[in-house]
C-alpha cells in the first residue's frame, strides 16, 4: 500500500509540472494581445479617474476660497483664500495641459464623487455659519478639509500609472499640505488671547 501512495504522489507531481509547463503554450497570441489591451485599458481608466479626482479637488478648493473671500472678516484669512484660489487655478490649468498632452480625459469615479460630496457638505456648512466667530469656524473647516484631501492624496498617489501623473499628484499634494499648514497657523493667530 505504501508503494502505491508514493507512486500516486510522484505521478501527481509529474502531472502538475507538466501542466505548469504547458499552460503558457495553451494561450494563443490573440489572447495574449487581448489581455495586454485589457490591462492597458484598465490603466488608462484608472489614470483618467485620478485626473477626475484632481479636477474635483481643484474645483472645490476654488469654491471654498471664493466663499471665504465673501464671508471672512479677517484680512489674513481673505489673503489665504485669494492665494489658495490662485494656486489651485494654476494647478488646474497645468493639469488640463498635461491631460491633453497624454490624450486622456477626466473620468468620474468613486473617489471624485466622494471628494465632491464631502467638500460640498463643508461648503454648505461654511455658507450657513453665523457671523459670530465666523473666521475661526472657516479656518477649522479648512483644516479638516485639507487633512481629508491629504489623506486622499496618500491613497491615490500609488495608483498613478504614468510618471507625469505621479509628479502632478505630488505637486498638488504639496500645495494642499502648504494650505493645511497655513490654516493651522491662522487658527493660532485667530485664537482668543487670554
């Protein structure tokens, strides 16, 4: 009996090795081309969704800046909003030029929808803030918003398939981090002094 089990194990091993060697040969060249095309389509779709998320981020940053410019009383906060709007407009134009150069489109995806929804909710809160302590409340929302955006960038950046898009994401993340730091500094400046 023992001899038969050893023979069966040896035979099974040989069968597995034989199948492993023949598996690549069973895939036709057309199937290989189809698989490569499918992978390329998936990469393009993923990059287009990343561009879509960047579009949303820039649009929302500009919308927040515009609201702050209208509602804020503090001149430092208004200056923050002017610079934020300008920087995100610049990044948006550059991102569109890159996207055109790569012959890609911005595609709506789950990430862009989530970013837009969360940002829009914060815009609605900003719009309804009472005048009392409005500047501090606007700054607190900016801190939270930019922290959320930084987390989104950290999640999105590894998914980029082109070096150009990766570079664009890194640059945009640096700008978002800069405005996060500025908002934290503004919070300290606006804190009531005891």
